[in-house]
């Protein structure tokens, strides 16, 4: 299990401001924007393989809130700093995924952004800020990400963030690239 530094454990996503975004805790009123994101085939095709239902997205939102309360880390909602427009979500989770070989309880990094901001460096910007946060708050700041080998854009972002290929695992009956990153100073 990932251990948080006791004096830095949080129960809600801390607010982080980047050059173009505000990263904040998820709220129930994010549901409609999240439903649109997770119903978009351009987003889901190489993540889950299919759009999510409203009910599945509601469960996702509650998992995000619960991660912070139970584990002290989780996902942030990302919004445009100037307009407040929802741009997606990024963060870390322990979803207890059925993946072989198991990744244990190492936090898994993830990002899902609206197609309107794809290719504009937003994923790198917000995940860099999220990784800076983990480097300061995790006792052992190792994280991993799992990416469909066909998802070239996410593989590129992961490499820019310092993730390196570790091995190929089986997830949802498909080969999945596992990439790992050790935090700064570790």
C-alpha cells in the first residue's frame, strides 16, 4: 500500500493551479460534463473500449471522491482557468484492477481529457503538476500507468512525464503496456 507522509495526508483533492488550468476536487455537479467525456468514443476507444453509461460515470465520480477520503490521493477535475470549462480529469488511483501480473497497490496514474484540448499539452501540464504533488506527499513516490499500446499520444505523454516501459501485462483480455516512474529524489 502506498503510504502518505502522516503530516500531509489529505481527505479531499487539494486545489492546484497551473499555467492554463485549475485542478480541483470532483463535485456531484461535475456529472454532466463527465458523462459527455466518458460517452465520447474518441476518449474511450483506447481506454475502456466502449462508452460509459451515466450510471457507470456516476460510480466513477464517487470512486474519485472516495479515493481521497480512504487513501489520501486520487483524481482531480481539470478546468480551464479562465473560463471554468471542464477539460477532463487526471490523477492516481488504486482500482484493484484484475491485471496479470498484478501491479499491487502502487498508484496508477491516469488522464482523460476532452477531445477539444487533445494535442495542446494540457495532459503534460496537469500531470506534471499532479506528479509534483505525489513527489511531495508519498513516502515512496513510485507510480505506474497502463496504456493500450495503440494509444500513441498517451505513450508520448507518459514518456515526457518520466515514465519508462516496464513490461506488457494482460488487462481486459488485451496486452497492455505498463510504464513506471520513480519520484524525484527517490
